[in-house]
């Protein structure tokens, strides 16, 4: 009798391990759009800022529950190269975190590959799936690559959590559409309501 229980437990463990490996590999299947590709969105992305030093995204998440952020000017795109000046559209040069929200237009079905270039910590979620995470202070570098398969064109929810601790700052989102190579995501692919 115990053999059936062992086989079920083993099968359940195998499924759990497969799901965990897919999450670690940074891939997601079949996200749903928030709107059809033909719908008009305002250009750019909404952003809120917090003036505080963070060492991990978990600290930022906890702080967001405690204190409201300050809305900043919309971001036209996520193409902020290395700078020692102000971070994104904020007025701060150091010790700043940002919650960036809006949508990304995935105009054709297929598998999109993404990577983010950042300095410091960042997490990118598309269509509700956390795809990219580089959760520690670091020099400017690319994250590991992740992929998202979509079955229908449309606008997909986009959320970026980012913090800059000190020194230079960078935040760039790169993609490789189904039939293309890696490039910065163009400004026209970002929008918000």
C-alpha cells in the first residue's frame, strides 16, 4: 500500500521541481494582454520614487507598504545608460528607488527574449510574470536572459522595481522579438492608461 503513496509523492515532487526550474530559468508561457494591440495608450510609463537607501528589493517592497512614493514625470522609455547625474526622471543622484508601471506592446505572437541592464537592483515583470531579477547592488551589467511566449498580440502589463544605492545609475530594457535580435525596447512599445 505504501508504494502508491510513494509514487504519488515522487510525481508531485517531480512536477514541483519542474515548475521551480522554469521559474529559475526565467521563462513564462502564455501571458494574457491587458488590451488589444490596436488600442491607443498614452506614451511612456508611470513612475513613483522613494528617497531611501536599499540593499535588496525585499527591503524596498516592505518600505512601499509603509510609505507612499512620490509621483515623478513619466518615463518615455527604459533607456537610461550609465550616469552619475540624476536617477531616471527623479531629482535625486543616489539612494533612490522607483516603481515603474504601464504596459509593453508585444505586436506579434511568439517568444520574446528579454534582458535588463542595470545599476543597481531590479526586477521586471511582464504579463504578471516576474521574468528578470538582479537583486543586489552592483556595477552596471546585464541580467540573465528570460523569455515570454505570447499567443496573441497586445499590450501586456509591465512593472519594474528598481533601486540605485550610490555612484552611477543605469536602467535599460532590451528585447529580441520573435524574428529579431536583441535591441533596446523602443519608446513606442511603452504605454500607460
